[in-house]
C-alpha cells in the first residue's frame, strides 16, 4: 500500500511514452499494448491495495502517503488568523477511494482493450494520440480519487476536464466535434469556478485543505439547519463544481454533445468515471454536507429534477448514443438525489453499479455503431440481434440492470436510493419512481429499435457473389419494415437536426460503397461495408466482462431487508464520517442521522422538543430496522414500475409500432419540446453565449471609442500642444533673438556714420565736447 | 604797462588761431604747425603766470612742453613720411583708414 502513488503514475507514464514517442513512431498495436499494459498494471496494483485494505480492521482502513512536498509553508490568512498554507502531493487510500480506484482502473482497463479494436481503423499516429489522451485521463482521474487534499484533487479535477476536451474533440477536423469539446470545456469551467471558490472558502474557514482534517474540523461545528452559514456556502460552491463535472442542471448541456467523441471515450469518461467525479467529491465531503442540510435539500432537488428531465428527453431521441447520454445524466441525477437525502453510501453504490452497466451499454452501442459502419440513428437499425448475438445479450443484461430488474446490479443500488428518498421526502421519491419508469421505457425502446423488429438499415454487398442479401432480407420483412419505416417521417422533417451528427467521421458514410467508390477512403479496415456483423474479440471481451459486472456488482450491497448484510455500506461508512478521536466533545454526525437530525431540528423550532426527540429516534430506528415491510413493498413497487415501463416500450416499439406514431402525433407539442431538449441549448445560446458575444462586442466598442479615443486624444493633444510650442518658439524666442540682432544691426548702421575716419571730424567732436563740458561746468557751478 | 590780462589775450588769440588751423586746413604739415601754435599759447600762459606769481615751476613746465612738442614733431613727421610713400599725398582727407 506504500506504493499507491504508482497507480496514477503508471498511466501517466503510458501517456508520456505514447505522447512523446508513440505518435511519431509506434504502430497501432504497440501504442495499444503500451496503454493497455500500464492500465493493467495499475489495476493489479489497485487490486493489491484493495486486498491489503480489506485485511485491516474496519476502523483503521485508511492509508496516507505523502510523495513529495508541493507547496512549502506559506503564511496565509484564515478566519482565525494566519495559518501555514502547506500542500503535499499526498495520496489517501480509504474505502471510498479504494472503490473508485477499482472502478476507474477496472473499467478503464477494459475500455483500453476495447479501444484497440474500435480504433483500429484510425490513422497510425491518431491511435497513439488517442491512447495518450486515454492514459492521461486515467492518470488525472486516479489523481482525483486518490488525492488526500483538495488541491491534489483539483489537479485531477482540471486534468480530467482537459482530457475530456481533448477526447471529445479527437476528430477535430469535424466542426461539431471540436465545438462539443469546447462546450464541454467551457461548461466545466463554470463549475470549476464554484469548486475553486469553495476550496478557497474551505482554507479560509479551516486553515487546511486536507480532507480528513477538514472533515474532523467540520464535525465539531454546529449543524446549520436554520441559517445559511459558512458551511452551507462551502457546500453550495462545491456543489456548483459538482454540477459542472457531473452534468447536473443547469450545467448538464455539455454531456449529450460530448457524444461526438469516439464511443470508448463516451463509455470511459462520460459514463463510468469522470462524470462521477462530482458524486465522489460530494461523498468525500459527506461530513461537510451533513452539516448543511439546506444545501443537501438543494442537492436532492437538483438531482431528482435532472434525473426526470434527462430521462424525459431520452424518451424521444433517435441517436443511440444520445439516448445513453441522457440516461447517464439521469442516473447521475439519481446519485445526487441519494447524496442529497443523506444516503451517501447508496449514492456511491449506484455510482459503482452504474459504472458497470453504463460502460457496458456504451461499449455495446459502440459495437453496434461499428457493426453498422458508423450509423448512429436507431431508425436505421433493427433486428441486429440476428447479426450480433454477443452484443445483444450483453446489452440486454446492461439494460435490465439500468432498468432495475432483480437481481441485476441496478436493482439494488436504485432501490436503496428510492428507499432512502422515500424516508426523506415523498415528493422526491415520487419523481424518482416516475424517472425509473421512464428509464425502463427508453432503454427498452433503444433495445427494441436496435435489436428487434425489422432491419431498416442500408443494403450491402457481399464479397462473394454481389447479391444484396440485405435488400433481400429487407424485402422478406417488407410488411413490418413498411410499418416501421413510415413511422417517423414527421420526426425526420420536424427535427432535421436529429440526424446531423450521426456519422462518426472515421467510419465513413453509412451507405455501403459500390466498386466505383473503391478509391474513397472509408476508414473501415475491410474497405467495403459487408453489413452488420459481430465485433472482434477485443471488443466483445470487455462487453462480457462488464456484463458479468452488471450482474454481480449489486450483490456487494444487498440490503438487510433481502437478507443481505449491505457489505458495501459498512465498508464505505468510515469514509463518510469524521474520526471519533478528533471530533472530541462534539457528537459524531453520521449521514444516516441526518433525517432524524432534520426532524429533530424542526421539532426544536416548534418547541415540542421532547416528543420529537423521541420521534427523531424513532425515525432513525425505522431507517435502520423497523420498516422492513415498507422497504420490501417499495422494492416490489419499483420493480413493478420498471416492468411496466418495459412492457410499454415493448408494446410501442415491437408488437404494435403504430401506437408510438399516433402518440407522437397526438402529443406533437410535447414531442417537439422533448426532441428539442426543452430548448435549453437554444436558451443558453440566446442568453449566455449571445450575452457573452454581446458583452464582448460592447467591450470592443468601449475599447474602440473610450480607450482608443483616450489614446488618440492624448496624441492629438500632444500634436496640438507641440504645434503651439513650436509657434511660440518661432515667434517669441526666435523673435527675441532676431530682435537683439536687428537692433544691434540698426544701431550700428546709425552709429557707423560717426566713424568717418577723418581726423578733423574727431578733432571737431573733441572740441565741441570740451566746449560743452566746460560750458556745463561754468553754468552749473 | 603790460598786465597778465594782455598775456592771456595773446595766448587765447594764438590758441584760437591754432585750433582753427587744425580744423580747417587740409595739409598735414600746416596742421602740425597749428598744433605747435596751440602748445606755444599754453607756454605763454605758463610763463606769464610763473613771472606773475614768482614761481619757477611754470617755466620748467614750459620747457617740458617744448621738449614734448619736439618729440611729437619728430614722430609725426615720421608718420607723414611713411604715409606719403604709400599714398603719394599728404592731404588729410585721404587719411580715412579708420573709417568703418
């Protein structure tokens, strides 16, 4: 465990090797091997560290490693005076970070393996570049989850944002991809602004940035249930950061657009790991958040609204990846709901299970897109279960898991969240249940449109005899195909943009190429597209592994009501609480107490202290043990709801497709609203983007008129004043000098007459002079 | 009876004749001679008052004046000679080299 710092470092080394050497000189294979092997080593180390962590007693399951000093001691002002601001490159392994570590390295490794096949048609240098970014991403993500203070976390936090930008914009020749990259980066920046302010406030309040010290210090402070104090502000700012990174209202807009990146990126970053950073950060600061119940409520409300809104948008999307993207936003909303109602371990549990099945679904969709030669529009798929059975089965497992069907992973984690939110707030629970139904519906809609029904994609040519089997196949299913094909003309015309960004560039156009097209580079390894086909082993293996995960991952958190021991919650518990020893006189706040605590506070306000303290205790009791019946009932109910959603989807999209068409026409307004994603992008464009542009232009006008005017005015003033100065110089100064000269000249012209040179004149003057002087002498005497 | 008044009148007459000569004549020699007249008018005064006042200093002074007049004549004649060799004339109107 002393070597946990190696875990992030290994992918970092891989990124450096691929980035510095690989882009120029590695073959695709070598680049893939370098990237995968570093990730596999990191996974091995992570497993080892986890094993050692499990070997310790539950109370001491934490390990800090300081690799090096980063920022030496600087005295810096805090609320209580100056403290030594000192930040080490410190890593911390505790149950929460161990879980994240396993998720990131495990799923990261699988996705690296998958990418070797998925990216096989890319240009050589591009593959190395891709793996360099991918490794770099893992490096930063591991830094994020392992850092033992806010600043190390922030390095990872910013780093994953950067890598997300690089990877979304991987096909940077395509405008939509580079735009999406920019959008992601800028939107994240807004969130990061809140995060940084939160970190500043944390240092100002606590005088340290170390997670453990902050939590211990926060545990001694009072719960801010009635007023919005400093802890609430810290939590609110941190939550703003989380909304950016984890795609919550109002900063979720970047995530659906991020689907412009290659599919493994969507799976790794935009489903399994990076977007969970916000959830992880909230869990990391569970004690802080427990002390700010008002912010907790905000978190829960934002989370559940995000879940509902994203799920409703997902109902009508046709791009297979976009459905999954909105599903991701929605599931992240669930996690925030869990965090918000104080069920930190339930949120973390859902984070883990979601990482499995969402990565699985994304990789499956990547496999489908690969098979369809780059087609992402579900209206042009169908009946693919015939061509790609492995993908179908694994994706079906993922779908059942996300829909929350027993006994797949999503069932346990989602029900944990639903149960906790039921205890906390019935309204939130109701919205969450509706969302769960929508989730089941749109996921089965996706499955139905992709794998069932009739094949609606383009025809293809077989290599052998040139007979278009696809066309034949299509004709065979003519009736169904007609029904399906006629189903969406309204949508196509009404929402022309729905299929704009559908083609992944490197895969070339979706239409199969005739022989005359041979010179055209399709980017597909085997030249012509030979119809949908099962993906190669490096792609199916991760699918199978993740499907296994999607089945079994839930069993680590089987709730007590089902006879399990909820091992995960017990394992994670220490990460969400302050340390006893350090908390001193203050009572330890456990997140489970929050509900009880809230009621307790409310009771104090009304004055019925004693009675409600008892009620608070009862609430806690019921939260832990008593309401087993309620819990089981809720489970059954949500299971029923999920099955109802599945049934509806099945009815709408498989057995009688015309119903969905009719519904789409009946509710045309609602349908358009959902298809256009509530016009949020348009709203942001109109307000934020255009506002920024407008402000920029306004500032430019100010610059041009005021600033430039001032500069030009100064210069003009100088010119004028120097003209005046020149004028006085020419007239006054030169005039004086010339006047002296001319006076002297004129005078000398006058007096030179006296100098006749004639002696007798001089003598005469002398005589007159003497005469005059003598006369004066005689007269005046 | 010859009184100092008579001497002074003679002296004044001589002085005025000398001054007029200096003023109006063009010949440098004549001018020189007029200057001698002026000096001698002074001498008559000196001697006359010396006799009148019974003081010999006046007569000594007169001798000095005669000596100085002789020296002056020598220098002046030298200059005139040099001038004449240059200009072939001794007309005072031609001597305007100091004119600006």
